[in-house]
């Protein structure tokens, strides 16, 4: 063969091509290993993460989620001064008390029969809006003729309808 | 929402149709019980799994003149989202401001156990509570600094973290000017308020909004033409935290004071 023939260089081109191909395959392999499946579905992030956030369990069901089993408390509460205070705010989330899939009670609902519960909202504080009903608890109990005990508030107020 | 129904051909996110069918048939029995106990969400335009994120744009409104600092929101957030102890996705700050001199600011345990009276020694002339949470900024530095794309914004305006992809480097925690992020000590990944994405996409309010006894926290939807919160943003004087940073927060405040950062 004529040593001047351009085919003499075909070997080099071929080698370079093989090398390039190998690099390309390595890149694609690496990409498929390290880039998550749903990457870029909606933007520069893993698309499946959106669904994962959406599928988290619901734990607070609102007052209506208690109505089915506690209609007396529900009705009393809805007509009282505490209507705007959620059941779950004083007790706890429904999902910790009832298995929402089975509809069965799985744990006791906390009952905070203590003036500390009332004080969370009604203890007089300088930073509280002045028009919100708040009391100097000790003074309030004594001046109404009560005894200042840990569950004093319940002697005179029903938590579900305090007036 | 006649206006919204027109473009119902748009793809539903984030569950693909087939995946949804597969899942729903197996979960049917369970979901019927859930439907009995959990009242259906009432937010306009949402119907069960048919959530279309192009039809919502969530915003948040905080009325500091109403907040009583009871901490119900902090407790509800922790319970709803399994927020680890000593970490907070939302918290409440107390401000007691004298006529002259330094203001007194505190947030004991993020207000999880409410507030006790404090003897500040100041002659306080104004006091108030300021609930805080992620501002879900439109131009947020936390997404920009993430080296791996684990922080992102959904099309309906919620800034989220992908805990699977996060490497826990903490850049975003540093970058957030509002202190809204932390490294979760259990998963060692960045953690933050999700605006209860699992709730707002199923027609519910966020846990903190739902639990607030005085309506100090509210959720709004810019794409709902009848939204009361959007009406307030349009007609009243609202502020955002640190507007000079140009992060375009989507949490708006009524009754903010210049002491609040």
C-alpha cells in the first residue's frame, strides 16, 4: 500500500473514536446511576419529591373530625364562647387518637385539666392585644370567691363553653 | 370556579394517571373510612386527587394585631409534621418596646409552651407577638445556593426540600435571612416549613392556620378570584419582613413594627 495513502491514518481515527465512545458510555452510565429518575420532570429538581411531600399523612382533622363520635361536646362547643378554639388545640391531633384508616380509637386523647391550659391563652401579658379577655389568674379566682388550686378554672368555667 | 374549569386538560401533578389509578384502587377501602372522619376540604377549586398546581398560587397572611401568643400553631406544626424536638418550622416572638431604649424580644422554646409574664424592667408602651415561618420567597436565596438541586419551588409557590437528594451541607440554612431552615438531627438533611403541602393540596388549610384560635394566621390563593386574603392584600397596607433583601416574600404581615426583622 502506498504509504502516502490517507487510509494509513484510519487506525488512529478508529482508536480515537473507540475512546470517545467509551467515554460517552461511561458518561451515560454515570448519569443513569447518579441522576434520579424523575430529575427535570418539572424543573431542575427530582420531580417525585413533590408527590412525596403531598403524600404525607394528615393528622389534624378539625372540629368536624370529632363530631361523629363526640356529638355532645361538639354541639356544646359550637354554641359557646370557645367556638373559635379548635378541639385539637386543647386536646391534640385526631390522628394520634383515632386510626383514620380503620376508624378505630388507638390511643387516649390527652385531657389537660389544669389551669396551665387556660393560661396559655388567658394569662394577662403585656404583649397580648388589650381587647382579648385575659385575667391575673390568682387575683381573678380569689376575687370570685374561688380557691386557687391547679384546676381552679374548672370550678366555674366549662372548657367547652366557658360562660 | 368556571374560570378554572376551562383548562382541565392540563396534566395533573404530581401523580401520573396510571400511578394514581393503581394506588387508588388498593387504597379505596381505607380512604372511605378516612373520608368519613376527615371532613372534606373546602378550598375552592380543589377536588381530592385532582389537584392542579397551575391553578393555585399560595400566599400567607399574618395579622400581628390579633396574635395572643398561645403557641397553638407551634404545637400543631410539630404534631402534624413530626418536627424534631428543639427545632421549629414556625415560632412566635414576643416584642416589648419601651418609649426609649432597647426593645425586649424573646421566644422561649419558640412559644411552644406559651409565654410567661416577664419582668423586663422597661416601661413598656407597646407589646405584641409576631408569628414567623418560612416566607416562601419568590426570589429566594436558599434555592440559589443549593449545590445539588435539593431545594426547589413548586409551581403553586411553595419552597420545598427534597430530603432524598439533600446532602446536608447547610448552605441554605446560612442563606435564609429569616432563619426558617435547620438541619434535621434525625435525617441530617435541611428541613423547613412545607406550607403543609400535604394539606393544602387536598383542600385543607395548613395546620397552623387551622389551629389558630383568633384568626391571626391565614392562607390565601392568588388564583382564586374570591379569596379573602387576596382581597386584604389588595386593599390594606401590608408589609413583608426585610423587604430590602428583595427576596419577594409571600408571607405578608398586618401591623408589623420597625423593630421586627
